[in-house]
């Protein structure tokens, strides 16, 4: 993080210079500092200006693509990276960044192609080989994926790279789950959310939904399979990362479906990524002011310190339809603001609606309700 003194000096230099190359360099530096502070919109403004001055600077293009990808503007990111690749077709960073953007835009074959090109340029890289293996998994090329992941693990072991070894082991385990289907079963009939009511079905459900995802032709059908599988990952392995990844690709494959944005937003909330969650709920609300989208945005805003915005969203959500997530936000806000009677009433309402979370029980005890079952009967 740059100091206020550095920023002031940079701002002054930008104002004073008339040299296009110097100006572009200063703007890039200020943009880079903004990215470090997660001020992506400020970074984009400076990168746009830098590229207006030097439109064929691959480094600036790649940085703008990175920012666009962080904002989930993957088409814009890919356009910049296409340009960067044309300028410097042997720079592995361009392929690495474009593979990322293509993956989360739903172009899984394009992502694989970029990972393959990255490995061609760095044939001794365990990271590049593992990335190609992961990309192969998403295409259903399981034998190729297993070979890449095992070789990447071997290369990493020789280089004493514990991180890559661990990641390769994790993905080899994931691959086993992808392949573990119900023998002789109809995968479409088996990949159903209600089957997770019995959690012992979860491991096979991962494989069955993987088969549906790979066999399906339409993006919405693939997305439905991944949505169901995302829940199975949580029950079978406890992996929030795998669950969220499925939600991200489901959205990429069916981007006009508001529920995909809502699902991903709540997944981000579960993994404490409130900024990313808020972004998805913003997009959902822009499509339709649904109760669950407003409740999700309320939770994200509360976590980000915007209590007024959180209260407004939770209130609007409940006015449309009473929902548990909105009630949680209002209860927590009342508790934080010291309105204990209001908080107690809302927490008891949540208990009455069936919530039994450890946090709820703790809050009720703190509010003098050691026996909520007796309290709701009064």
C-alpha cells in the first residue's frame, strides 16, 4: 500500500508532465497502487488513460485485463489479452491471464488451449502442467488430466515445491470424485438436489452430476448440474472452494439467469468474500428486485460496514416477502445497535422458523433466553 505522500507526489507529477510515455508510466503506477487497495474503478480510469497514450503496451493491457477480470468483466479482459497476445505471442503471462478470463467466461476449451500454450512455452513448469491438467478435467479429458497432475506432482516434489504438490494431490482427489458415478444409473435422474437430504448420497452425486454436466449440450442444463453438484461438494468433502467454483462456472454458462448471480453471491458470503458477494447481488438486483437478492445484498453491505444500506435492503426484502436471510440482517443490526428487545424478538422469530445455528443459540443466551423453545410457546 502506497503512502499518502507517494500518492500526492504521483498526482503532482501526472499533472505536470506533457510527455506521453512518462504520463502513461505514471498513470500505470497509480493504477497499480489502486489495485493494491482494491480501488478497481480508479485503476480502470488510469489504465484507460495510459492506454490512450500508449495503446500497444502489452503490460498495460494485461493489467487492465486483470482489473476487468476482478470485476467479472471477462469479455473486456479477453479483448485486452487478445491484443496483448498479438503484440507478444511468447509471453506466458498473457496466456495465463487469458486462460483465467476464458475459464470464468465459460470458454473452457479456450482456457485449455491457453494453458496448453503456456506449458509449451515453459515445459519444465510444474505450475503450468498442473494448470493444463485442471483445464482438462473441466473438459472431461480425465486420462490426460490425471497424467498431467501426476507429472506436475512429480516435478514439484523434485523442486521441493510443497504448494504445487498439495494442489496436485487435491485435484487428483477431485478427479476421483468427478469419475465416481453410480454404476448403471441414469445420471440425469440421480443428479437431483432432493437426494442430498440423505448426505450419504453426496459422494456419488458429485460424479453423477459431473456426467450430466459433461454430457449436456445446453448451457443452462450444464449450469443446473453444477448447481446441484456445488451442494454435494459441501456435504461430501466440506470444500467451500469447490462449491463456489461450480457456482462461478454455472453463472458463466447461464449468465442471464438471475438465480445464478444470487447463488454465487450466497456462496461468496459463506466463504467471507463480501465484496465479491455484493457485486453479484448488485447485478441480480439490477435484473430484478427479488427478496433473496436484496437480503443477500443486505448481508454483504452489513459485512462491509454499510449499515444504513443493509437496513434498507433487509427492510425492502421483508416487505416483498419475509425471508430468513433478511431477518438475520435486521436482528444483527438491532443487536449491534443495542436494541436488545428488538433483537430478541427477531432472533426468536428465526428460532420459530426452524433455525438452530450455534450463533443463534449463543445470541439468545446472551439476551437472557436460555430456553427458546419455552419462550416461543408463551
